């Protein structure tokens, strides 16, 4: 057995051997593990070496562990994964002291107390560790004081007055401000006949209180002094008051407790107030490590209120990275809001809460019906983690209130339900027996059940009241009616006196937890009087202390006091409480609640509450608070700012209906205001909403109105030009888009240093425009400027946009590996941000890139996930894109019939105004498939008059696509020279950087040159493509090489490519056909014929019924 001496110098004891801790941090490490239990290495490193990086702290921790392993404690330091703990064989004097004092064996307990915890050991270089150590020292000092006081009373009762006096004098030497110690020393001096000593002690007490605290002694102390002057012998210390024996912790809940102790999953305990939910939870948890999150009626509008209170209690043990993640919700932290951090913050809170519990802890959610929506959102992740690792979860709630809280109700879907009903006659009989120690009268039990409806709290209070007034067996009262619970509770309060009633009335309006200072500032009581009143209420079981604060032991006490207040007194208390919270920096939503309850204007404080909610990414609560703010007399400028923020919050939570409603509200207010600033803001809000809905023609029409207004400010004009330019990009009007964006960049103030976010967005859009016109060098330049703007603005959304730019540029340049890596980074960041729109965009990019690389499986995975995310009903463009790419997947999988059906479904979506280009792109893709299947007549019919039209629309991507298809049709028509000319134009227009069109055009040009007999020219183009592009590109390149004089050199690479099994069916057929033309090997011929028959199964156009494949996303530009 190994013992740790922590109360005093700090030593390790192994039998007769006593060893000092090797270092002060080793001592602190052992004390932390002995008193707090198992801990993560990261938490210990941050606590012991907070001025080091985590890596450096871990190195130091390993060194301390090596030192400890050289002591007798070494074998008992256990490492379990990333956690450290002490083995059960390790004991400590602190635990012995606690156990013995708890059993009332004070003399034995005090023998284990050798002094303050790790006495003489200080950590001025580690503030968090010093704070933890100070808190522990205070805790053990208080327990030592309680044990000494109890021992002194026991000695006095045994007649050993001198020994009792010495103990009180010892306590007085430790704390001279403790008036009770002075009074006890005076009283014992008098009992020993030492009158002069008693008077000297009183004089010292009076002087200390006056000089140190400005107080006068209490009446009881003054009476002792008067007795000393009159030589009156005081009575012995009064024995502890005889109070009715408390009932057992649980009565009538044995079956429920047994079911819960099985720790089977996550349970919600439902029941009315006073039914015993919390009592049951405390009973079944026992000594298990518990993390309690408690809801409260007055905290339901405060984001993360239960989580903040719970995590603050563990703050000293958090690592630096954990504290950084929690920064926005910690007291006094005011970080700038960033919507992009919302999901990451939520997951960090969930992870930290789970780590506080470990696999063996229990998470308790008290009064879940009062939880705010932000906490419920975090708990979704917490409960998912708890389910994965098997953490025990217990929640309590009232059914009616829970039904009114939608986020909390949604959370409860994961929990199995246990409903507590009223106590039966047998349980009430046992409860009565616990108060009287006698078998109860059956008639009395029947009366009690009828009078209290079996509610445990009502039954306890009724029994308490009767027991205090009725000695002996309890009988049915003469009046037959039991007093209501509310009256019984208020009767208990009144017995404490007027001062306590005043303090408790202020407490009932204060909230879930309240401090002495808060109440003293509200009640005109001094802090000492207030503290005495609260401690008196705690002794009466009405309050309980939680650190430096107090809480009601049951919410029914608070509600009973609140209901007894007159409206005028309640309003006065709320008004004073609002002023006190405002002075002390309380939560703004609490100030607003108190002002509203007092009937005063709270709109300014509701707006502050909305901004506070935004700081912790609680956007639903920010919307709720700002709605209340708009209901009051906000100044016009603040009202406009409030509306602008609400537009951002609706967009962040991905609620288009709410966003639209906010736009309409702003328009209506602008109409009433008649102010040009309001009009412009309303039109800009409408512009952004229209653009996000894909209504690009309307964006341009409304944008022209804004730009034509001479009263528009430069910043507003730049925002309008941005939206109009983005609409032009989507309409294929790239020159016009670039003109709009460049004009915006010339406006005053639109610079990297003055408006970096707007600067970055404009260059981001110019990047997208350059990509669509195939100008990759220009796209790279704008992408870098966009990145600089977003970085300077500190925008995570901008960082995401930059990743989309980098993906598009790498993809166009044929850098497949870099493109996929960047695309996955963008997807992960969008998931962290909980941004569904950009998750769709990232998946769209990954799907398109996989298709370009002839990789059907990754493309199918991305499209399937895109389908699960869903799209907005009015986003036709998104739906079109997904159908188009499902067609490409079908082509890669060798299913042309399904591909044509998907093209037909995509085409059906393109009859809305503004989607003509999408319809043309659909036709071009299908025409390419038909040409690959050797069906040129159907391809020509599909394109109609556009089949051979000259390109006059510029050099955008659809135009290049059109040129390639037109050239292929010329080849099928025998116009080889004309086809060569058109393909050479494509190659000169797209350049080697626009790799997609470069590969396709180069292959078709090589084929045309072979037909013209220019074998050297064809070989030159094929050499340029060696090692480039997808497996399909390489299969086509090798099929053409097999038509050249060097065909024999291409056979081995062709066979190797076929053996790899990554060539799509159409390209595989082309390669097999080329091989059989060179050498009609039976195996090659068989494979080629099988593929040919499969691909020829496509019916004629018009005979394929359109299917309804899933919907999907957009490419390249982030909205």
C-alpha cells in the first residue's frame, strides 16, 4: 500500500520509507490525480506548464513522470491511452480525513490533517495551477474548520471545557474575523470562571470587526459581553436542535432506480414539479464522475447558459487549445463573430464536454425543458459521441414545458423515456414512518395520499409541518385539508425572519444562481447581513451553496416566492436587478428580461443580447433577440443595422423563407422611411436574395436601377456591381461581368486595406470569370489578390472561396492530384462551417473532377452525398447540373440508355428564361456521346441548325465545347480539312493550360491528320499527350498510335492499360478495335464484340423515357 501525504509538506510513504516528491510540479501532479481522478495528458501539460506550447508541455510531463517512476510511487502511476491515473492501492491523508470526518470520527480525522495542501509549495509561474491549488486549499481548510468546531462541541459536552477552549482559540488564530470563534472563546472563559479573559476577548472582537470590516458585533455576542460584566454564568453550548429525522433519499422509486443503475443508454426522466426527478438522479449516480448541465427558466434565452455554467467549473483543467475553442462563451471574452466558425465551435464544445466525462462518467441534463437552442444544438453532437462510447446520460424534464421547447424536444428523440408518477399508499406509509419512527395510522396515510395527490415534495412538506407542531403519532388533522405546497414553502421562509424573506424575494427574480453582492445591491441589506440570511436559508434546506453563489434547492421555492410578490414589488425588484446586472457586466439578455418584466423599454439591451448571441454563433437566438429589439423604439440607424445583420443571420442558418421575409420587411420599412439610404439597402438585400435563387435576369434589371441612382454611396455601388457582375458570369456574359467588377474596384474605398472583404469578393468573381473564359494566368493573378483580401479580413468564408478558386485552377490545368486535395479541403472546411450550400459546391467540384478523370465510383459517391444534402426547390440550375453529371456517370459505367435518359431529364429543366446556355450544353454533351457511339446523324439532328454554326459568342467553355463537337461532325461528313482548321482554332483558343479541351481537340486533330495522310503531324500531337490526362484519354491516344507505322511499339502499353481495368467502356472499345485491326486475336475480338453489342443497345432518340435522377450542385464559382 502506497500513501500520499498531501495535507502538509507533501511526501510519499511506502511502509516505513518516507520519500519527498522529486519536484514541486511532481507533487502538484500527484495531488491533482489523487483529488480529481484520471486526467488527460494534454490537460495536465496545460495546467502545469501553461506558458509552454502543448508539445513542450507534454515533453516536460514525460520528464516529471520519469522522475516519479524512480520513487516507490512509480509502479502505481498508470497510463491508459492518453490518460493518467493512480492505481487503487494508492491512498492519501486527504481522503482518510474526508472519510473519517464524514463518519463523525473527528478526533481520528484531525490526526490526518497536517496543514494546508502541499504547504510551502507555490506556483507563481503557473497561474492556472495556482488557482486550482488555492481553491483546493480553501476547500480543505473549510473542512478542517468544520471538523475542529464539531470536535470542540463534543469535548464540551463531555465536560472537557479547557480542551474545547484551546480548539476555539486555535481556530481564532487562523481567522480572527470569524465572530463565532470569538463568541465561543468568551462563553467558555465564562464557564471556566475567567470573567476578565472573556471581557478581553470581547474587546478584541469588537476592535477587529470595527477596524477590519466596519461592523459591530452581533446581538448574541453583545449579550455574552453583558453577562461577563454582570458575572452571570452562561449556559453550556446548546445541543444541536432536535429536528425531525430526514426521510430516506428515495421512497417508492426502487424499480426506477434499479432500471437506471443498469446504465443502459440514455434516459429522459419525465414528471411534474416535485415528483422526485432530481432526487432519483442523485441517488442513482452515487460517486460516479458527473457533469451536470442545469437549465433554468430565466436562462432559456441565454445562449449556452447551461454549458457555460458547467464548463466554467472545469476551466482550470482545460488545455490552452480547449480554452481557445471556448473563448467566445467564457466570461469577459468579446471576439468578432465569424459565421464560418459556428460548427467548429459547436463541435469543440461537444468534444470538451465529452472529455470532461470520459467513458465512465455520467452526463446529467437537469430541467432540459429550459435549455436554450444553442445548447441543444451542441448536445446533438455530445449525445452522438456519448452513444458511440457508451457514456451514461440522464435527463430530467417536465412534460408540458418540454412540449413548448422545440429544440429540446428534438433532442429527446434520442432518449428512452421513463415517466415518474405519484407515490402509492405503501411508499407514503414508508415516508411517514421515516418522520415518526412509528408505524403510521392507515387512515392518516390515506388522508396524506388524497391531500397531496402522491406528490413526494408535497408529502414531505406536509409531514414536516405536521411533525413540527404535533409530537407523537401523526393523526388526520381536524381541518382535513392539507395546506397547498406553496403555502407550506412560504411558511418555512417566514420562519427565517424579515431579512431572510427580503433576500429570498430578490433571489427569486434574480435567476438560477445568485451572489451575495447581487442581492445586497438589490435589497439595501449589507453584504454580511445578506450572507447571513442566505446561510440561514441554506441551513433550512431552502438554498444550497454552489461555490460563491447560491441556488434554490427546488424551483418550487422560487416560484412560490415569485407568485407571492405584488406586481409593484416585483417590478421594483426587476428594475433594481436590471441596474445591478448592468453595473456588474451581467448578460445583456438577463438585463433585458428584467427591464421587460419591470414594464420598461428593453430594446437596446435586446439588441446587445443579439450581438452577444452572434459572438457564440447562436444565430437562432440572435434572430429571436433582435426581433424583440425591433419591437421597441430603436434609433433609425441602429434599426437599419439590426435588419442588415438579420439578413446575414437568415442566410447563415440556410433559411431562404426567413431571408425572403426579412428582405420584404426591409423594403416595407424603406417605403415608410422614405430615405434614400434605406431604399438602397432594401434593393441591395433584394439583389443578393435574387442572385442566390438563380434569378440572374432580375438581378441585372434591379441592379441597373440601383446603379442609376445618383444618391448611392460608393460602397453600396460596389456591392451592386458585384452582384450584377456575378449574374453576368452565370449568364455567360464574361466581358460584361469583368467590366462590372473592375469598375467596382476603381471606386473610392474599395481597396485591400479599407474594405478587404469586398476587395476579396470582387477578385474572387474575376477569378471565376477568367476561368470560364479559359484564361488561367489571369485567373491565378485574381485568385492571389482575392486570397490577400480574405486573409486581411480574417474571413473563413473567404478562405473557403480561395480554396474553390485553387481547385478550379488546378483542375483546368490538369493537376488532378492537387485539385482533388484542394477539393477535399474545401469540403472539410464547409462541413466545419456547417454550410450546406458550400458543401454542395465542394461535392459538385469533386464529382466533376472525378468524371473528368474517368473515375465513376468517386463521382457516384460525391453525387450521392450531394443528393442526400438536397437542394432548394427553386434552384433549377442546381437540379440541372446534377442530372447532367448523372448522365456522365452512366456514360463512364457503359450505360448509354441511362445517360440519354438523364440528358433528357436535364433538358426538361432548361425551358425557364435564362437557361438557354444550359440547354445548349446538355445538347452538346449528348451529341458527344452519340458521336462516340458512331451515331452522327442523330447527333446532327439533336443540334439542328447549331451543328455547324460558326462560333461568335467569344471563347467561353461552352463555345469551345461547341467547336469540338462541330469539328467532329465535319469529320463524319468527310470534310476533314475543315475539321482540322476548326480544331486548330480550338487549340489556339484554349491553350495548353485549359487541359480538358486541349486533350480532346488534340486527339481529334491527330485522327483527322491520319485521315489526311499526315502521319508525322499526327505522331507529333500524340507525343504531346503522352502521360497526360485520364485513362480514357490515354486509351484513345494509344488507339491512334496503333494506326501509325510505329504501331508495334504501342501494343504493350495498350495491353498494360487494359489490364489495369480503369478504361471506360467506350474508350476501351476503341482501343480493342484498334488492336484487332492490327492483330485479330480471338480474345480481343471477343471482348470488342461484347462491348459493341452492349453499347449498341441504345434505342433511337425519342424512344428513351426521361428518368428523374437525383438533383445536385454547381461548379467553379461560390455564391
